[in-house]
């Protein structure tokens, strides 16, 4: 993997490298937001476009609106787990 990625994101780079070794570069790009970007809660994580193997013409990734929608869904899911309720229950 690109040395710049290791220098700029020393905590996240090993997780990204392991995912590439286990699943391949295409899988990492396709599953970046639900599987890897969540690490951003505890460490600096690069944007998917910063990955050295990301190809704008080949890969389709979530735009900011979709990222926000997914994050709100995950927040609601965690809240439901925490409270033991289902959506729309009071």
C-alpha cells in the first residue's frame, strides 16, 4: 500500500491493509463506508478517494448525502439497541 497513507493515517492503515489482503481492493472500496469508515470514531481515517487503489472511473462510492443518511440510520439502530425499543415505539 502507498507509503503516504501509512504516514498520514498510521492507526487506520493496518486495518485497511488487512482488509485488502483478506478481501481485495475492490471489496475495500465497495465496503469502505460500512466496514472501515466507522473506525473514524476512534482514529483518523482517510476518505475512500484517498486510497491509492481507488479509481474514480471504475469505482462508484457513496456521496456525502448517502453517507449522512447511512450515519443517521446507524445512530437510530444503536439507540434502539441501547433503549431496547423498536422504531416508532415510545
